[in-house]
C-alpha cells in the first residue's frame, strides 16, 4: 500500500515539475493551445515515468517477451 502511495506521489511530483518547467520555458503571452501542449507534455512524461518504474522494479515481468509453452 505504501509503495503505491509513494509511486502516485512521485508521479504527481513529476507532472507538476514538468508543467512548471514548461510554463517558464514557453513565451509570455500564453494561449489556450499553449496550456494544452503543456498538459500533454506533462502527462506524457508522467506516463513514461510510470512505465519505466513499473518495468524496472519488476512489478511487470516479461513485458516485451513471452515464453511459449512447449
């Protein structure tokens, strides 16, 4: 249970950090489409981090390879 809470907290932190960085990097007069891009990039980064963390911690074993039954 605590592992899941820690993973969720880390993903929320990654989302917020990427969104904050993108807000600082984008030029000053932000339009609605700029906020859409910022949210999309932050979501993609957090989902990529979730996938990498689940694969590397062994939570999802054999993601890319499946053994055949003989």
